[in-house]
C-alpha cells in the first residue's frame, strides 16, 4: 500500500513524534493539554445577567398574568398561543446573547 492509498484515514507519521515517543506539540492542540480553568475567565453576574432575570420575570410572571386577565371575547387563540410565544422567544434570544462573550 502506497502513501497515496490511505483512503483519507489515519496515517502514522513518525516525524510527528519526538525522541521519547511522545507526540510533538502543535499550537492547535495546546488547549487540550492545558485547558483554561473556568475561574480564570470573566464570568461575573453583571448587567447581562440582570437582563436575563428581567426576561424570566416577563416570561414566567407577566405573560401568565396577561393570559388570565385577557378578556375572553377578544381571542382565545391569541391569549394562549401568542402571549406566551413572544416572551419565550425573547427569553431564548436574551439567554443566548447574555452567555456569548465578545
């Protein structure tokens, strides 16, 4: 089997190992050997966290109260489908926004 017949699978490369038989470190795999500890990252409960708390209050308190207080003659489908849908959507978008850091 020649080197061109590898079929896209793993091909052992002896030059990738040092004298001790250890695999030589590459810059792409350094995070595997020494990952960053979670305490070293900036993950404080700041204003983004309070925005998520506000959306939780909106989704779990304001929307159900609005459903209960919605006049019965206006629209049953609107009260049970649309009123919970908008706060839930904005809660999901806000949670993704708050957990991704620039």
